[in-house]
C-alpha cells in the first residue's frame, strides 16, 4: 500500500544520510515487518503513518480555527453566512489534508479496490444519514430558512408543543434550547422534509392572545379601556403594532374578550409577558370593581310544588 517513493522511504533516506545512529535505529525499526500479499509494512512505516496522521489532524484543526477567526473579522456577513462559510472552509481543509496525507505516504489507492465490494457498500449505507444531514445543514444555511437565533416550535417527549431558540447548527443536527433549559438535538434532514414553524423567519414579531371573561353586568367600554391600559403598560409589549381588544363571544357565565398584542423577543418566552398583562389587569379590575364571574348556571323548575314536597318532606 506504500510505494518506494512514499514519505516513509524519503524520511528514512534523509535520516540515514545525516546521522548514522538515527540510521541504525530506523533500520532496526524497519527490520520488524510483516508482508500482506505484495505489501511490505514495517514498524518504521507504521510509526511514520502515525506521525503523519497526527500531524495532519493538528494542522487541519489549526487551519480550520484560523479560517474561522478570519471569517469573524470579515464585515458584511451575517451569522448564517459566516457559519456556512466556516463549514465549507472546514470541509475543504480536511479534504485537502487527507489528499496531501495520502500523497505524502505514497498510498496506492488501487490497492484498496479489494475493499470496494460489500465493505464499501456497508460503509455507504452507514454514512448515508450522516452525509444527508450534512448536505441538509448546508442547504438550510444557504437558503437561510433556519439560522442560529431563530425561534422554532418543537415537540417534547410527551408530544406537547413548545418552542426554543436555535443555538447551533452542527454537521449532524441543530441544537434548540427551550425556556426550561432543555436542549433538543434535531437532525438537519428532519427540518428539510418536515414542516417547521419558524417564529422569526421574516420578522421577530409574535402575536400573543390572552383570553379574559367579565361579568354580564360590567361596562363593556370601560372593560375594553382597562384591557388596553393593561396591555400597553406591560413590559415587552410593542406599541406598534397596537394591541387590539376583541369581543370573542358570549359564554355561559361571562362576556369573553381576547387581548391581542405583539412582542419582538419570543426567545424570552410568552408566559412571563402574559403573566404581566394579567397581573396589571387584575389590579385595574379591582380598582374599578369589574367582576370576573365564577362559572354559573340557571336552573328553571317546571313544577315548583313537586320540588318543594321532595326537598322538604
């Protein structure tokens, strides 16, 4: 698998010509060898391969980090474009490093043809999902439909829908962190073939709806004014678009309203801002004596005398 012009032979000739002690050591290492078919592999060859492989990994990592550092200094690139460029640069660096290593070691790729049958097929099937997720991640970054910082809807283990912020798009999966600090790893390919609810695709503004019921005896105009005051004065609620107060319907026990307002930071959660609005509304209702009714039901007796006889014998 290693030819006479390989890096191991070149290093051996250079070392033996410059220092006899080193040459004797290399000859000793080279004397311990095995033959696999027509391939001669010595302990010296294995040592050179190990050193070259480690060197390639170290150099590739350093070059990859340096390219990432340079990309961070380039102005005019957003986070998604910078991440895409970093991934492509990393893939290119590793591919080039592998080719240089193969050339340096003098590996004859035709000798690997014996492994191109069932073993190669098994490797291909095993890496199919990995390469699929890699390509899917690159496509997602290219069309910018999913990018770090976006807020998307996810389903937890119980099937309940939640939401989280994308922290990282990796080679295999994206990392999504919810408000409960749970981290979900979603394969990139799933985001390509399934429907994704992205709360911040074209804009970060998200509409929040808060249902509220009041008594049928309440002044509806005053109720709407108090609801508007509660929404406008709450932190994180946007002034534009303006909050809306909608009459949703007439329930069994209450007149049902819906407070609709917008926020620009969905990654901070919907529960806290909804809680702030409801707290403000609670105190405003108490100050103005607006009643929030308990569930109630009217019962009509067709035969009051019969009921009195049964209830009071």
